[in-house]
C-alpha cells in the first residue's frame, strides 16, 4: 500500500495536538538543537524587515525554517523533504502559525528535485539532513543550492562531524563522556506514534539502500571543502560541539 500523501496526513493531524508532535520530535532531536537553530537565524546578515525567500532542505517538521521565520517575520519559507509524514506535519504547523511559503515532497538525491521551486533565494538552510546523502549526491546538491541562491545569498548548514584522523581517537573518547543528545528510545517513541496515527511504518528516515551516506564520517574541514568546491565563500564555523558543526557561507 502506498504511503499517505502529505494532504492525507494533514487531514489525520487535524484533531491532533501539534505542539505535542513537535515536543516528541524535539525530545528526539536533543537539548542542544534549539540554541544552534537560534544561532543560525541570528547569523543571517539581512534586515529583519526584509521579505526574505528562504529554502529549508531536508526540513523534517520544519524547525530550521520556522526558527528563521521567528527572527524574520516577513520571510516566505519553502520546505523540502522526501518524507511525507514530515511534510504533512510541517504543512500543518505552518498553516496554524501562518508561515508563508510552500512545502514539497522531493528526494534531494534525485536530479531535478528543484523543479517548480522559486529561484533567487536569499537564504538556504540544511539541518541534520545532508549527511543522509553520499558525498557525490551532496556535491551535486550543493551545486543546485548555489544556483538557487541569488548573488549575496547565504547558505547555513548544521551536520554531524568527526575529528581529523590524528585527533579522532582522543576526541571520540572525550565525546563518549559528554551528555548524549539522542536516544534510540526517543526515536522509537516518535516513529511508533507515527505508525499508530497513520497505520504505516516508516521505520526510520534513512534510505536503507544508501550505504554511502556520509553519516558522521566527515571532519569540519571536509564539509568546508565540499562548500568551497560548490563555489561558496566567506565560509565560517559558527559552532562546533561534541557532535556537530554549524557552518555559514555565501554566494558572492
Ligand atoms: C534528522 S532529520 C532533520 C530534519 C530537520 N532538518 C530538523 O532539523 O528537524 C533528517 C531529515 O532529512 C530528510 N532526508 C534524508 N534524506 C533525504 C533526501 N534524500 N531527500 C530529502 N530529504 C531527505 C529526512 O526525511 C529528515 O526529515
């Protein structure tokens, strides 16, 4: 049986407490994420009066885009994800909160995923999403993101990272002592609630066939290299903690 469409999912979510769904997702995403999202929104170097065009890639329920909207209330945000449940939940919350923009079910690893989207975006953002792709897919994706941005537009990303090989053993030993951001139990709670609502089992987010997904194998420098190869400039490391990096870049 085919998965329900985002519109069907939105319908199922009509009687649901959306804040409770977001709470379950935020619990799964760990306590450090809200501050990182705040930083991403804060770093966007434009006036809060501007009617920004923003693209949230691998949006999930839409945390990153809506965090940007909370600082730029006139922004229109387009949200893209391949998971129908997330797109349905994202749409339902955006409708409730009067967030302008559209949601799209698209697989970012497929050519042409950007069809019908706007161009000349001021901001693109990807949070914990690109590492589901392979390096090759990410390289192609970054080239498209570069095209979709206007000159002067910015791209911010947050992804898991490892240390450079020389420092990795020590870093990983230290990392194990840090408070964990994610638990398998919270992941299961979220997806079993989805299953109970829809009667369909997404199981997990990733593509089981994508053995080449980046995961947490890249160092900060390697992510920067991917951005540099994609043509991005003014690349800065805004944050690096035990698990992830937040990078900012622009298309000059
Ligand atoms: C850990 S979640 C993060 C979601 C969201 N950015 C957030 O911060 O809440 C990873 C997201 O990437 C999406 N994703 C993974 N591979 C994708 C692909 N090939 N195309 C589109 N979305 C993808 C998943 O569906 C999921 O929503």
